[in-house]
């Protein structure tokens, strides 16, 4: 075992908030949030999401950040420090980012590829039917772009907390906010006539933000609520070790209540602006039927929208993929950091050694993911009804099975074993006022674990809202 390293820290609350928000703001905010909002009655989904953010999301974020700062450990060792018999949660929490980093980096490579396409003025080619499928089923190109993206992530993490993660977050997050706001405003100015029907960006905005209760039953509302809860849970970087890791770098004098509020606000605002950026544009050129989720939205539907804009579409497409690349990078950095921190705490590795080892593991697994669309192609029906390839299997196991298990176990540990006072005392350190303390106690003991169980049962195909 190597000599244990002195723990790094963020220089202040701003660096922590931007890094944590950067982790939370990822591909899910851009390719799933707008789709769900459009599908689930616009403002109805937004209201549910906002309500859950200040209750459900607040509880999970507060718990993990407080655990991290209290133990000064990564998840692999933090849970064991809280209670020796519950250390297994940390093991599972460490496995999750190991599974996510390879396929997230592959998708990040797709983003960089499309950015390069638009930068070189080839956006119209990307709008052609079959372009995306032809790209990901190729042998060389997906691997090349995956390597470029993984290398960028590795360089940042290799440089440490202050000089790497915090420094890049302070640059990328303000730029990301500026770019996404710029595209969102531009989307509202769009107008397109198709078959004698004229649609505008402002009409698309109304589809996005105005609550549509027409024909909504209780079952329909429960579907919206579950969609909002799932989107929030999978987008705030909890239950995968990241927030515990980042929390362990937070100084004692940092106000955790204020920081959690700022992270919530930043993530929610970016998610809302992502919808405002995408829904009006897609509605204007393709109608409501043009909305889709996942890769098909970002790599198939949106290039067609940019192409339909004419000459300006090339510029808008370039700015869009720069924005997405920044959002993806800040997330993959946090995912890799969670693994690196675990290796440093458990095995006493230096940061450089842990980062190189993590990158090599991600490289091997990422190559398998790339080959999953050609040489290693298969189709597997998952319990939630999805037909999956290698990437989808890794996503399902990590996101839809292991993450809810970690979050449920964390709530049971804090709510009933070590008691909420453990987290509350950490949050109130230095006389900080914890205005939502009683809400937190009730949520972590009962409401949040029950909601997470429903989410897990839905992933297993047992419960359908």
C-alpha cells in the first residue's frame, strides 16, 4: 500500500457549487428533460419537477454532500466510517461510476464528432437519414472520437481538484449558461411554414411551459410524477458517489444549505433552458411529433432542424454541440473523479496513478461499448421493455438498478440507523440555519425511500404508473 495522500479541497464555495452543478448538468438535461416536458403536458411536468427538486432532490443532495464532508472520504470508505456493517453501500456506489464512465465517454465522443462535423460546414450531411446509424456502426470513427473525449476528461482529473476540476468548472459553467441562454432566446424567434401551416418558436414555448390538463386522469398524473422524479434522480448526480466525493473536498466553513440551494437552482435553470432551447425549435420545424428522447433527439432530429434553418443552421448547430460538449465534459469529469477518489482512499494510490488506472479501465470497457454496435452487436430485452445493446445494458444496470438501491440504502442508513441528526449536525456546523430541517427528517426517513422503491419497481417492470 502506498502512502496516503493529503486530501485536496475546493478553494471556496463557488468552486464547489460550479463543479457540483457541472456534474448535475449533463446529457440527461439536454436530451431527456425537453422530451419529457413536451410529452407530459408541458407546465404540468415542470411544476412536478420543481416541487420534487425542493423536496426529493434537496434530501438526496444534502445527505450525500454532508456524508462526504463529515467523513472526508470517497464513498468506498465513507459508508464504512458511518457504520461498519453498511460499508457495502460504498462498494456498490463505487461500481456505478465504473460502469457509467465508459459508455458516457463513448456518447461524449459522438458529441465531439458532431461538433467537428458542424465546425467543418458538413451539418447538412449529418441531417441525412442513416447518417447517425452509419457512424456508430462503423469500426474506426466511433473509437477515435471516444479516445479524444476520454483523453480530455483524463487530463482534467489528472491535474487535481483545484488546478483541474475547479478551474475548468469556473470556465465552462458560465460559458455553458451563456450559450444555452443564447440558443434558447434564438429559438423563440423562429418561424416556419410547412404545408400551409405556419408554426413559430413562441407557439413552441407555449407547448413547453403551459400546463395541459386536458384528458389527464389520476393515472396520467402519476405517470408525469414518476417521469419527473426519474429525470430528477438521474440528473443530479446522486447515488453514484459523486456528491459524496465532492462533499469530501468542501471546507468546514462552507455553508452547505446555501450551496445545496445553489446547486438545485443551477441544475433546474439549465434543465429548463435546455427545454426552452430545444422544444420551440423542434416544434417550429417538425411539430410535436418531432420530439423524441435520447440519441435520436440530439443526433437525428436536431440536425434536421438545423438544416431546415438554412445558412444560420450551421452556426446554431455548432454552438449547440459546443454547449452539449461542455455539459457532457463537466459530468464525465465528476464520474471519473469519483472512481479516482475511491482508489486513492482505499488503496493509497497517488492521484496520477489512480487517474491513469481509471482511464485504462474506461478505455478497455469503452472499446467494448463501441464494438457493441458492430462486431459485438446483440439485442437483449430488458425488464423495462427496452431492447438493449452493450451501452444500454450498462446504462440499465448502473442507472436503473444499482443507483436506486444505493439511494434507498443511504436513506435507511441515515434515517433509521445513524439517525438524521448525523447529517443535520454536519449541515448546521458553525451555526448555519437549516430552515428545512424538519422537512429533511421526514423525507429521508419515509417519503424519499418509498418514492425510490417505486422508481426501482418501475425499472424492474413490476410497477407501472
